[in-house]
């Protein structure tokens, strides 16, 4: 595993890191055995992964933060070996479940996340995908400053939502020094944020790439006739789009899989890492073998200029992320 600096935070992060949504959202990803989740987390640690991303929303209607709790238990006494990021602003358990970006909520949310994770600090706290600047209450900044002074939050980030609604907010917060890190959906099949990623990188904002396997379509396991379970993220796509996504993935597989990049998943991760503005890319798998497959991308050689140019030629449209 290789490491990069997370922008102006100075934190050294593993190029491939682990997102934990799948450990806490059974309605979307299916049930997860706690023992298996802990083995996956321990295996990720052994592979050199040192950055773990979670959120209170990664839970159920009955319980927020299941993934945070699983992560904290899995890390155990090794918490000081790693960096933990979580989010605030979206919840299942509260009457108003979405977009609570105010001072009172962030203080409450941080305390709850610290309790579930079994730690005394968060290395990065992300705003969880606000849809519009109007959703942000002014008092949130004072509360965040207080949390930083207390040592409970080290750095602030923005997990970006829809580009049409939040691009200018993201640029503005970065320029004003309000955020140190941005978490952005970015993959071979979704590149809409690419110019902004470049601009943020120049300003010293650390870039955490998410959804880089395109909800599994870039994992190389889906076929044209796959049927997704009702209620899952991919069940919303019509058959025509599923076929188009699978065929696009097959074209990238033919181009980018090679001796030191043995799967489409690893190729998708390697391609993201070839963007110099990216600090790390998240694997979102709950299975250790899939996490390790993604982690192998860090040790693979970068793609050549010719390969990157051909991958650029193959990109004819963006497919919407989750």
C-alpha cells in the first residue's frame, strides 16, 4: 500500500481506503454478520488501509450509526493506528431526517458518533451531502470551531451532493478555508466533477473519491440480464440502462485489465488514483477479498498516457452516481 498526503491537512492516508456504508445498511446492501465485518476491517488494516469513512446515516430506521458502531468495535485498541472520518446532517432516527446542518445538531451528532465509534476524536467531519447552500445554518460554523478547539474534530470536510446545486458552494468553502477535504463521486463512468477536483487540488483541499466502482457496475461482476433486488440502489435503473452500463464496463475491462491490474475493480481504482489531485479512493465493499482486490490498485503501475487517452475516448457520457 502506498500513501499520499490528504491535502492541507498533512495527514498521511492510504491510497485505497475503506468506506463502511455496506456494514450498516441492510436494506440496501443486505445483512452483514458482525464477525465478518470485523474480519474485513482487520484484514483492511493488515493490508495497510489506514483511513475509514462512515456516517450516522449508515444504519436503519430503528438505529442510526450501525456502521460506526461496527467500525469502532472492529478497530478496537488499534484506533490510534488509523484515521476516522464520519459525517453529520442526515439521520434515520430523527423526525426530520435530512439536512440538519446547524450548530445544535453538529454538537449532538459528534457526541453520538464519538460514543458509537468508541473514540475521543474525529479526524475528519464531513457535511453529509447538503443539496443547497440554503440548508446551512450560520451557527454551524461557530459550533464547528468550538469542536475543533476542544479536540473532538480535527478537520472539516464536505461530502458533495449534486453538482448543479453545490458546485459553487464547494468552490466557495474551499477558497474561504472552511473545508480541508472534499468527498466527491468520481469514476470511469462519472466524471462531471473533474474540473472542480482539479481546482480544489490546486487550493490544497484533500480529495476523497467515492463511488468509484459505480455501485458495482465497475466491479466486473454484473451481466446484461442481472436482476437487482427490489429496494436496492441499482433496482431503479431500466433494463436498457443496465445493459448500457454493463457494456461500457466491458469496454473498460478490455482496455485496462492487465498483468498487474487483474480485475476491472482494481483497474477502476487505479484509474482514479492516476488523477494527481486525488488523495485517496474508497472501496465500499463489505467482503474482505473484494477490499483486497481494490487495495492491489495502489501497488500497480500507473496507466500510460496512451491508455489514459483511450479511456478518455471511451467516455461518451456520465452515468448518474448513487
